[in-house]
C-alpha cells in the first residue's frame, strides 16, 4: 500500500511592508494573466525555508523538531532586504516573486530547519500530496520535481529566498525583471508550517509559530 504523504512548506511570514508590495505586484500580474492566483488565505505570501514530502504520521514529530529551531533562532529579529524582481520558470510560464538578499543568518536558519526535518522526509511524492493539482500534467510534474529536489537545488548555496507574487508568461516576467527596483527592508514576525497547493503556494496552514510570544 502506498505511503500517505503530504507536501509541506516550512516558511517565514513577512510583515506589512512586504505584504503591501507583494499585493501590488499580484494585482498587476492578474491584470496580465487572469488565470493566475490571488494572494489570499489559500495563497499566503511567504519565504520558503523548506519544501518536502512528509509521511502524514510524522507531521507531529516534524512540527516539534522544526518548532524547536524556530523558537530558539528567533527569526523575527532578522532584518531582511528585498532586492529585485525574479521568477521561477515553468512550462511556458513562471511564478513571479520579490527576491530577498541572502544573509549568513538566513542561511543558518534554513540549514538548521532542514537538519531538524531530515529524519521525517520522504524521497518524493505525487500530486495527491498537495491540496490540489493544476489540471495540467506538465505543471503537476514540474511542481513535484521542484519539491522532490528542494534540499539539493533550493538550499545552501542554491538558496534564493523570495516572496512569490503571481503567475505570468515568461516574456512578461523577463520584462518586469528589466525594470528598476527600489530595495526595501522588512521583517518576518512569524513562521509557519503549510501544506503546499498549486504553483507551490502556501495553501493550508497546519501550524504557526510566534517566536516573540
């Protein structure tokens, strides 16, 4: 019998400074591509630290292990810097975002979260581990591949922290990247564990940590 898996995202939740910019970009992107997603309760703006497949029976243990790291590290004290537009490419489309400067503290936090979660991670999973699929086999396959290889392709030297803001054709996203970008500072007061949805969105909250509490 196949193992019951869930696709998870351990993430940081940005403050009002980042949320306002992300919402403005999302409105612009949806005007260009109405089939994209809006930022709402099922598409929560965030900075991913880890995406992975986890057996559902290990979720409680994973939450405890990762929570100990989050509370001990106090990531709400990190002052982060938004530095440019960017996008994650997909089949003819891309997921747009606001890229964040990598700092030693952010790298260390990610490494500690991955180390804590490692005993509970499954090698890969299927689209049924997400809240729903895309209705498009190519998009489903691209998302599964991204999550499967996150710890090798999206961590450490390959870590590109960002806040996803919407979906658009590649040509539109390339044009946006060529526009001037005014860097700004922000923070992440809370962290959370989510189940992933289509396009790698944070779709269903499983737990939130408030390190300042």
